[in-house]
């Protein structure tokens, strides 16, 4: 008697959070909800199904929480938001947008207006969370207390804003003839402050440079100073509670993986190795994947531990994974952003 070999498929937990099957996981009919069996078409059953989807997504996100930062930008205003999940969560994204006047903060997120920009991938979740917090702080500080040169009328700003119509151009020139060096008007100032596309890249490079010094000084090494007896007790209680939650999340993920499996296919949901195996990261290395690799030039310099790649083309609002390279182990750029083609041309010359 011949037995067929069971295939195994490993799913990336960061990429399945938008599945309808995850957002509304199947639940047996007549499940006991709020003390009594419920029908599938009842409001209590549907609400319970939505809540189970939220718990499942939180469990999936906990596997890679802090190791990935996904960045989106608005195609009209160039506003930038950061996310720890591959998809944008409305409440988290809207909280990052600063009110600069009428219609500067949307009522909701439109999927056709927010597109993937780049993603940053770490090996240590504590370092990733630290970078995420610094990026949020830098973006907020720049908008609440911007440098004067950012909101000042300059020749370059006038050349960009000057209308093409001759009549409107003359009116524009007369209006701003003596206003070079003045602060922009409120509406123009709001546009300048919302445009975070270039400064976001510079912030990432600066944050990674700051973290190099922090890592050298022992950041995230797990060592602490003196703790009181009560502090040690609270730490033990917190660790026990976290272990309990981790076990509960693992059980929830295992049940969902069993649901996806069948007699011929075994499904596993596990953390992927550094966003693909095209090139692996060392302990403190960082990988940045770009929709347009040339956007990396918004930063003056990059730390040597940074490796650059390219995101795969995405046809929806969810940021994709790494674009497949021609050869295993090839890099598009690394270190101080020495591009692969430029390196080869230099050697041939």
C-alpha cells in the first residue's frame, strides 16, 4: 500500500492579516456566545466572529512585532505614516497626522490615496521598536516645531509655485516681489509641513546612525541596574503574564493553521527569515526595501550595516514582500549606498 507524502506550506504571518478568512474566522453554528447557542445570522454571532478576527490578527502580529516597520505615503500631500503591520490600521495611521488647518487630516483612510513607500527590517525587535518610536517623534517634532528654513519663501519655492499662465505668473511675481525670506502663508505652510516624503528617508538614516552608537553602548543587551525587591517582583509577574499570553496566542495560531490544513497539505504559520532568503542579515544589520530605489538618495549617508533591496510590485494597498533577484545573494545596494551597477562599472573601468 503506497502512501502519498504530505506537503508542507509555510505562511508569513505579516502577509495574511488582510485575508477575509483571518478577519472573519469560521466559527461553528450554535456556538455558545454570551451564555446561549447562537445562529450564524444573529448579530451576536457576527459580532463574536469579528472579535475573534481581531484576536487572531493580534496573535499573528505578535510573532514579528517590532521587527518590521512598514511606511506608506499619500500620493497627493506626501504625508508619511509608519506601521508595525504590513497593512495600515485606520486608527493608528490617523493618530500620526497632525492638524495644520482645514482638510489637512482626512476623516478616514482611502486605499487609493495611500501607497507603499518602503519597509525596514531588523533582527532584534527591541531595536526595531526603538527605531519606530524615534521615527514617530522626529516626524511629530518637525511638524509642531519646524525649522524656519522649511517654511520660508525662497527662490526655489517661488520657481516651483509660479503659474505657467502669463497673466497669473505676473500677478504671482507682483505678489511675492518683496516677500523673499518671509514666512509662507498658512495654506502654503501646511503643504510644506505635510510633505514628509524626503525627510522621512533622512530620518531613517539618522535613526539608524543613532542606534549604531546605542548598540555599541550596550542598548537592548538585557542588562539592568539595581532593582528593588518590589521592582523584581513586578518584573516576574509581568514575565509570567507575558508567557501566559504567548501560550494563548500560539494556541490560537495553531488552531487556525489546522483549519487551513487538509490531509494532503500541512500549513504552518511562522516568522519568515529576514523578509526572504535573497540575502540574510547579520545580528545588527538592517534591510530596507524600496518601491523606488532612488528614493534612498534623499538621505546624505547610510550606515554601513544597512542593506538595500526592492519591494515587489503591488497592485493593492498592502505593501508587498521583497522582489525576487536574478541571482541568489545579490544586493541592489549596501553600506553607503554603492549601487550594484555602479560597482560593476567602476571595476570594469
